[in-house]
């Protein structure tokens, strides 16, 4: 494909200049400096002025180190009043002005510093860098050339000059500078390719071809240069010659991916679509094909098949790729990605996800996707089997502790659920999802309450509400549990009030609020809310616990006959307190009773 052909060509050629600029990656060989400086004769400074200058300059540095930048700047100006020819003061003043975005003044100060101290490499190099920063490339070139004249071992400076000459489209000087680099570091393929790139920019096709041809001929055992030459020939409409070269490479090595890719481009360019598809298949099924190249060709195959509305061909191709490379996780990921994008049947996608997880059990996103796909089935055992390994392979991913805890909770394994949630709390941080964290603590609170560990339950509920203050189910359960325990009824009432404000027609929340009012001996108000709770229940959904509450509240409000009716309805609805209720019906209510708790889920 065209993009890949350009990649092959550019890999060695067009990326040369940025490579040349990687100054920090090059070692500077030791060499004597050839000092080419202009001597500046300065008027002498008196002994007293010299002592005064030294004192104020050192004080300026001290103030700067202390973070007192205004004072340091004022002291530098005072230094220049004493000695206008002090290069170091001009330099430091330039740095301050640069920070203040006063670039013009900063440049003048730098120029003054370099004029006064031309032998100072730091000043010279900083000025050149400043010219680049302000877009003054011509001046930058002059500065760097002066700098290199005094530092002929600095290949990093030549790297910068190559780029600057490119910016100015001064191609002869680019060639000259690459030649100077060769003198320092010795000839190498990168420099040769760099020259070839410059010839291309100049439009000198003859020299570009000659240079690349010479490079290919000098590396008979490295087919990459021959492939590069073939790509160049195709770009320059010399397809016949390119075909011969690529055929030569593939004859020697039929699995050469770069040659295969270039041949694919040739077939496409010459309208030989069937041969192009065959070459594409060879690349996709090649065991030595780099993942990036395989992904590029698969994208091309998908585009071609989508244009024909033929997704099944891609599925078959992916299956062949997986069969050819059964241990290749990249191929497995490509198959999952395609099935996901195309919204293939869940069974197909799940099968691909399972296969991927066998190859890469630490693939958290695949595991998460598979769990989500299975969540609707509510097969908690299967979900636990998927999520539990996630805690080991992805110990920092809170979602796997969450799914494991929920799966165990729904399997009535409270101890297992509590273990997962407790382990999951260790990875909670400020960026964690509040919805998930609040659920962690909410369920932990319920489990602790089931175990009779009420103090731990209430602490878990408090943590839940810190993460999500409007978690209505926790507000309701927390409030109800407090009322059952007869503790902190005021807090319970406040939490319960928030739930009925959020869901004013929720019979469970209305019932909880009524029951708290009942426990506070506020029977008239309790009756109002239990009536609303009953009104929001359908005839087929009459709950025994709510009916029992209604009976207790009505009895306390003095409505004895209606209270007994509600108790009888509670018995018919299957109340677990049937024996107690029959005693209430028969002999009246002796003191306040405590109903069983409401379950959150």
C-alpha cells in the first residue's frame, strides 16, 4: 500500500534530519578547540569599583538562590551601572528578561554579553538558541557557524545547522554540513541517505538515484536498500525497473515483508488486483510480519471488504491468521476488535475473548468485556470464575474486586464477598469511581450487619456515604438498621428523609421513614407515611413486613380494629413473625415490636 511504501522509503531517508538533530545522543570526541575570536579591548575598572561590582553581583546571585527575583534583578542593574562592560551581568539580565517575555530586550542583552565575552561558549550557544526561538534563522546560522569554528568537535552543532539550512532551503550548505559531519564521525549510511534526501529536495533526480543505487550496490547482503531503491523507482514512474528489483529480493527471500509490501503497492498501482490481494494475504499470514505492518494490511483488507459489504471474508481471513499464528496475541486482539466493531453475535465475540485471555490472561480490558457480556445471564459462578483471576493478573484494577465481590455475594458467600471487597478497598484512590467505591462499602455494611457486627456495618455505611452522599439504598438501610437497634434515631430520620425526597413514591423508603417516626413515638406522623407506603403498593405486591408495620403503627395510633386487619393480612402474605402476629391479633399488642430488617438487594 502507498503509506507503507512511503514508510519504507522515509524510514532511512526523510527521517535523517531529525536524526541529525539528536545532539544529546551523540558523543563528542575530544579535540582541540580552534579559537577564532574577536578580541574586545575593555577600559580598565578601578580596584574599588571592581570590589563593589563583585559584592553586588554575588549578592544578586544570593538573592536569586533565595527566590528574591525582584531584588536580584535590581542588583544586576546596579552592577551594570558600576561596570557597563560586565558580560556576566548582561547575560543574567537577559535570562530575567526572557522569563518576563521581553524577547527584544533579552536578545540585546545576550548580544551584548557575547560581544563582551566572545570566548564564552555558554553565551554564544545561548544566543544562537535564542535566535532559533524567535525565528531568526539567518542570525542563528551565523551564531552556530561562529560557535562551530571555535568548537570543531561539536557534531551536535552541525546537526542543528543541517536543520537550519533546510529551513532556509539552502541545499548546497546542507550537503556541505553533512560532509563536515562525515569528517568528524566518519562516513556512514545515514549520512549517505541524508545526501540523497537533499538531492530529492533539490529536484536532482539523477544524483538522488546515483546515491541510492550506490548504497544498494555496496550492501549486497542487505535487501532493505534494494527495496528502498525499488520504492524510489516506483515513486518516479519507473515501475518496470522496480518490479525487477523486488522480484530479485523475493526470489532470494520469499518472506521478506518489506519487499512483499512494496510488491503489493506495485500490483495495486498497475491494476493487478488479484495479485495484490494474494500478496496482501501472504503479508497477513506471514509469521515474521511486524504487528504494525499486519495491522495496516488488515485495515486495508477491511476497507476493501466493507466497500463490498462482505464482512464474512474478513472473518474467514482472521480465522486463517489465528490458525497460522495460534500464539500471536496481536492477531487475537485484532479479531476481538473487529468482532466488537462489527457487533458480531455475542457467542462469536465471547469465543474470541476467551481465546485472547488464554494467550494473555493479564489483558484486563478483554476480561472486563467478557464479564460484561455475561452479566445479563446472572451466572454468578461463571462471572466469579472470570473476575477472580483478574484480581491476580490486574491487582490495581478495582473493577475485578467489585465483580468478584458481587458474584460471591449473590451466591450467598458472604465471607468470600467480604474478602474481595476488603482487598479491593486497598486500591481505592482519589481517582476511583465513586459509584463503584460506594457499592463496595454498602455491601460490606450489609454483610457486617448480617454477621451482627453492627459497629463495622455502620462504619462501612459512613464510608459509602462519604463517597456518594445521595446513595439512597444505603441511606434507607442505614436508617432502618439504626431504628431497629434503637440508636441515633435523629440521624436515622435525617437519612430516611433524604430517601423519600429523592423517591417520594417508593413504598420501601416511605415505610422506613414511618417506622422511624413510630420508634420516636410520633404515631400520627408515622400513620401518614405508612398510608402513603401502602398506597404505592399494588394489590399483588402486598409485603408482609410493611403490613406488620402498618398494624403496629395503627395500634399505637389507637386504631385497634384496623391494626388487627393489617396483622392478619401480614400473616396471609407469609410473614416470618406469624406466631407473634397471631398473639397480637388475639390479645392485643404488648409493647413495641421489632420487625425484621429490609434487605438491600
